[in-house]
């Protein structure tokens, strides 16, 4: 009897952001909680967005006949996939995070 493999295993290629989702929720609305089912949905949405951004950035890199993914590829992918305001904030926060990482 063949069983379908679970996608939530350690080798599924997707990260689990449940801990981070809970931390942000507690920071924004301390008195609220979130169900495990809702956490799963949020985690799937985050992984889905990440995959779309990665694929779009790769397409931009390949269309430029390059073998190296640049920050500009990722920024342009984010701007093309997310709504304008959200994209601007994502690019700004991402830039700050990279700068902070490089400085440490």
C-alpha cells in the first residue's frame, strides 16, 4: 500500500514560520492567539510568496544572460509581484536587514 508523502517533513524544502508569526502577533495584539490551522495557512502563504519571488528573480537573471542572482533581481521581483505599498516596505526593510547583517 502506497502512502502519500507528508510535505511538512524536514526535507520538504519549506521553512516553518509559525514561531515568527506568533511573535509578531503577540507584539501587535498581545491579548489574541491564533489556531494551529490558521498558522498552517499563514505558513503556506509565506512559503508560496517566497517561491514566487524566487522564481521571478531567477527568470529576470536568466533573461539578462547572467549566472548570478543580484539584489536588483530580487527587488524587481518583489516590486512586480506585490502591491506597490507593500513592495516598497518590503524592499526598504529588506535593505535595512541586509545592511545590518553586513555591518555585524
